[in-house]
């Protein structure tokens, strides 16, 4: 650990939050006896997206259509397929369900079993969009926020000075050890790190010793029932 304030005065945040899905999700939607089965899964690479598509095609080989879309943070890569549905009626609505939520690193496959009645352009767009949106909701939509773990070494005299700071900022203490000195492990949002360290240094007159650990992301649930998704 080191207490040199130059460590953080030269820092600037380079990571930003993003929205993705937490786990796999499934949906079922029926329109005029056509059944639409939606499947959403996290995908950080094109290989993961293609693996999901291949898996769903293998599970439902008798389906009339296997429509898919995926959108990745990596190179802002996006792909979609109508899989023999009329152009623009299937793959694009599936992709739009992802984009409306601002979601990245996600893949969606919608399987259709034809019910014998043509749905028309508008009906197909609504059905594929609905099945995709419902699968994304079932997968759990989260905002991934950047955090830092901060290892802090304090004297017993300085500990009461920073306790109100931790409480006011609602900073969780992950671990604590009261030995010869006070050692605390904290979890801070990346965008609050510099201001926190500035306050910490002022409150302890530069006596606090800290170590800034590797950046990580953690998910905060988002509710898209009111806006965003269909």
C-alpha cells in the first residue's frame, strides 16, 4: 500500500457502465395458433452467440423458422437473420428488442411453429418483437456498473474520522481487521473513487494508506416494464 496522493490525482475514469442480461431467459407467445418460443442468453463473443443459435436449432429441429439476433460490445458487432420469413419481419424486430433496451452482449433466438394462418407483416413484427422482449426480461436486465475495491490502512485515531464519510456515501465494508492498525476493504463506484480519496486524504491529513485494486463490474437490476422494451 502507498499513501502518495499522486497515485489518484493523475487518475481518470476510463470505464463506463453498460446494460446487459444476467442469465438465460425463455418466453412463449402465441398468435393465431403460431407459437413463438424466445431464448435469450448472455454472449460476450460471436462464438458464444453462434453457440446459442446452434443449440436452439438442435433442440427444435422441426420448427419452421429459427430467427436470431445478437449485439456485442466488442466492435459494436450486430447480426440478425429472418430465416426465410419475409425480409424485415423477424430478425430486425428481434434485434430491435435488444436495441430498445440499450442492451449489449446478448443473443436472442426466436423459434416459430407455424399455426396455419398467415400473420401478415405487422403481425410477424409484433410477434417476434414480443417473444424477444419477453425472453430478455426473463433473463434479468442489469446495468453493469464499474467498481473498485479499495484496501485501506488507518490508525485507530483516524478511524472515527472516516466512519461518517463511509456512512454518508453508503460505501459497504467488505472486510475489516482491527489489529495493530485498522484495515478495511471497501467497494466503491468507479466514478466516486477520486472524490472519495480526496476527502479521505483531507480528513486524515494524508495519513491514510490505501491500495486501489483491479476494476470490476457488478450488476444493478433494471425494470423495463414502463419503457424501453415492448
